């Protein structure tokens, strides 16, 4: 199972529409979840609408949260999306067998069996989550909380029985022309999660769409991503296509 | 993800099960869990608790756990799960629900407020007993917190909201941050008996030192959260000091399971200081302090006048 988790606090303003990019991800079998981080105010109506639409196009969930809820939300969203992804696959199978894909339409006893299978798969199937972090200037004071949320997510994923991996990207890159930079390649350890962000230089633009496309490419070339992890700590090991 | 519930059952409404046609009259809302609302309902002059969920898969997952537990229980136990069905909400949509035994009681926090803190050691013991039974059957409760413990008369304890119950060895399905072992950097989120005992320790702090605990979560940087900080609160608390040693073991995962922990708790209960320190009311201590100050002042004045 593949997921992209986008953490942002506002509107994209450069390049391809993030909604289109999210739809691309969905067609590649990658679910896109979006967390909108609020500070004292809000992300604005435009930002909220965009966040909602990205998730809808990406077949995932969206949620607006403040700093303190970030860890809990990221962890719950990931879990919920795993169940949803499996549920969709199971419903497809059910449609072929029963001609009716809805789990709700089953009587409670049969539903119990189907849900047992969903739970079992949700716990044991392998899972990859690529975290995509908006590192535009306004996000700077929030990055400590983001890092904590990543650590917390790793903790939850490690408790699963199936193989779980995360990778971390941020956008925009510090150099001109970089839409997105990989901070941490696929890993199932907590090492390396700490200290990803403090040295980041915050960019001015918010190329959310291009950054999502970049992560889709990373998924497509899975092996390439694995090789680049050899850069020991994964620190700023720029990933250029 | 949406936790706001659109389904809202009103007093006097009669809901009818779609599959088995069970009819239940709604009395009132009892509480709200992470994935559903619980109502007090009546059927054939008996009271039950009805839990209605938003998501069929989510609620069914919880029902599956309840059914597995029910199967494991030896005969002689009252049945816990009475009915599983779907209902039509006021908005015309279908919602899954299940019917369980209604437990007349108050939440742990309220109970101790009403009946007094002297009930705490016994209630704690009974709660550990409940956890021990679950652990023996291969389950971990997961989302243990003050709100999920109901206490009936004479300290009888009942766990509610089984949404977090997880088979040993799997990832905890549902938890609350401040009760979570991982949040305090003290271990994994895999289900093992120690996970519940850690939460039990936090629950003790939440009952007696709620403000300090809250303050701690606000002040500490995530990487500095540790059991040591929790222990420190316990050491400084008159109510918790007698059980600080027990708490230390619970936070360090040194009990093999809840029955081990419960034996240690029981041994503690029969020591006199456990009761004595909690039996001294705060106002009495204040009075003692005040009279000491008064005495000091009068001695001072006396000496000043004499010399």
C-alpha cells in the first residue's frame, strides 16, 4: 500500500495544480492524505478548499488541525487510509462475487467475516508512506511539531505486524528550480527522523503540485530511491531526476 | 476521520433494527466514544446501552472483538453483547449499532469525587482485576483512561469503549496521547500487558494530580517526555507517594502482567501508610500549618516583650 501525506499551511502558487497531481497519484494506486496546519488564525478559505480537493482527488482524507493535534491526526489518518484502501479492494472483490460491492449492505454476520479479513490485512500488509512537507516561510515555526508527528507516526507504524516504511520530502528546494527535495529515503527506523528540518532554508514559493509529481516519480522508480539511501543519514541527500 | 456525528437520536424515539427488527426506545445520551455515541435505551422494560457508529467497518471491527471476548468467557458470565443490527437515522441514512449491557455507574473521576478518595485503592485493585482477565484471554485494552472506566456501587468496576482493544502483538488500535507509552518515550505501541499498566499509571496521576500532569504535557519538549517526569509528580503528591514505587515499576514495564501488578497493588493496600496519608484531609493539614505559624508569631512577640 502506498500513501502520500502532505502537510501544508496554505495555497500552492507555482506550477501544476496539486489537485491534478493528486489525481495522478490516485491513478498510480497512491492515496493522498492532506493535513492543513493552522496557527492561531486559519489557512483561509482558499487554502481550506484546496486542501479538501487535493485529498478528494487523491482518494484520501483531509483535516485541518492545530499544532497540538498534529501527531494524533497524522497517525489516525494513516491508519484510517490503510483500512479504506483495503476496504476498496475488498469491495471490488465482493462486487465480482455478490454483484454488490457495499459492505454496509451485508447482514451483520457476513459483515463480521469481511471486516475480520480487512482488519487482518490492514495489520499485516506492507505499507509505504511518503511524507511531503511544505517548507515555505510560514511553516518554519511549525516544523518542530511536524518532526514530532513524523516520529510519532513511525512509532505507530513500527507496532504493525506488516512491513512499514516512511520517506520524507520537503518543498520547495533550497536551490532555485528544485521543486522538491528528499530528506530521508525509505526507512523503518526512528534514527534519522530527528534533526531533518532545523537546517532547512525556507523558500518563498509553494509548488505543491510539482512536489507531489516528484514524489510519484520517486514511487515509480522505487529502486532508485532505495539506492540513494546509501548516503548514510539521508540528510539533504538531494534527489534529482 | 470525521468525528462529528450527524446521527442524533432523540429521547422517546423508537429505533428498529433493519435485519432483526429489534425495537428500542431511546432514553438519553450516555456518552460519546472515539467512533460512536452510546445511548440508554429500553426494550421490554429492560435497560440497555446502544452504541451507534458512523462507519460500518469501524464499528464491526469493535463488535468482532467483543464477540471474540464473549466466546472466550466461561459460562456463568452475564452476556455482554445482546444484538447487532443497523438502524435508520433521522436523516434517513443507515447506521450500524450494537446493544450491550447497561452499567449503572459514574465515571471513575466522578465516583471518587462523590464517594471520596478512600475508595481509590479498592477501585484501582478492581480495575487491575478487569485488565488481568482481558490479558489472560490474550487481549490488551489499549485506550485505558478515566473516561473509559465506569464505577458502580461499592467500587465495582466496568470497562467501557472497547474500540481500542487489541490482540497481543498487534499495533494498538486506538489510544489517547497522554496515556500512551510511546508518547512518553517509554516503549512501543505494540499491544502487550505492560501497555495497559503504563496507562493505568498515568490514570492514577490523572485522578490525583490532573493539573500538574496537564502542565507537564504543555511544558515538556517531545523528546524530554519520560516516565521520570511522571514519577516526579507522584513523589510530590501526598496521595500518590505511597504508591510511587508501584508506579515506577508500572512505567518501567517491570510487571509481567496485570495479575502480577494487582498482587503488588494488593500488598500495598494492606500497608498502613497507603491509607493514612490519603486519610489526612487537606484542610486539617492547612489548620496544622496555620496554628504552627500562629504559635511562632506569638512566641516571637512574647520574647520581644520580655527582652
